[in-house]
């Protein structure tokens, strides 16, 4: 059972902006940076955003991340068909047994 | 170029153990911690733990403590994840992943992943 909560689904038409939320607590998002991953069907996850809002080389600037308090968001602007995938937020959790937690995941559908 | 190549699919009976390997290339193996993440069919991602290839030190998610063992062989740049007392709900794709930050367990920004190893637990 994940401690980071995401909406199960999100959708938009090509060119639209889609936002995915990630809700956590003071022990994870509230005190650590947030990373986002994109997972296409049948493939390994791909790092999309790190340290809340940084894009790795090669990730289009259509993808952006932000964090405020114990929540984070991923925005996809100018939605494209190839953006149809599962998206996961993730962060370290400073609980007794420090562990890395992933969000529940959001399936983005391009209509 | 950095590559993580995992061993092939496995089918195991309940109660058995499985050992998955992850061979690294293209970088200094001992310079980056290796993490393991699993994904059950149709489910989300679940972090299992990490190993420091330099010292052999490990940290496991509490859920897996007592059942998981992560080791490495620096001579062949390979990390291993062994899971024992397998149950049907251990059926999943197991991934190794390398953080982009060297020298410590990292920020959780895994920019390199293995291709995944499907472990099926069935009687």
C-alpha cells in the first residue's frame, strides 16, 4: 500500500495540458525531493523529472514538475499521443526504516 | 554507454527461492548504489532495497526483511537479488535500477534500469 496518492487516471486531447497530483506527508514529500517516472506498456520506467522540477537530458520541456508542502504535481503541456503511459511520483520516506516510496500511479489517456 | 542486463525469466514453486542477476557495464560498478524495484502484474512500482557495491552494505524495505538478500560480485560487475520463501503474490517483474547520483544511496532518481526479470510463482 503506497503512501503517495495519485489519481488513477487522467486524460486530454492532443495539445491540451494535463496535470497529475501526488499527495504525501511530512516524512516523504514534505522533507525530500520528488521524482517522476513514465512507464510505457511492457517497458521499464523512465526518469522524467528529478529533484522536484529538473528534467534529465532528452526529456521534452513539455514535461514540468513542482512541489509545495506535502504535495507535488506533474504537468504535461501540448499533450501528444506518445505521452499515453503510466506516471509515478516517488520520494524517500524518513520513517523508522528509511525507504523509497512510489505513488499509486496515474494512467494518462490521449483522447 | 551504461547498460544493466538482467537474467531471464524464472518459474518457481511456492516456498522456493529465486536469484536474479543484474550485470552492469559502461560505468564504474562500485561507484553507484544498485536498487531493486518490483512490479506485480497490473500493479504499481514497489521499492525493495539497495546494495552498495563498494562495501556490500545493504538496506531493505521492512516488508522484505528476512526474505531478501542483495549481494554483488565486483569482479564481474554484477548485482544479485535473492528472494526466499516465495509466495504467489511475489509474482512480478523485478528490476534493478541505478541512481544518477554516485557515492551514496542516492536521491531516488533512477536514470538507468535493467530490462526486468519476470518471476512467476505457481504450484
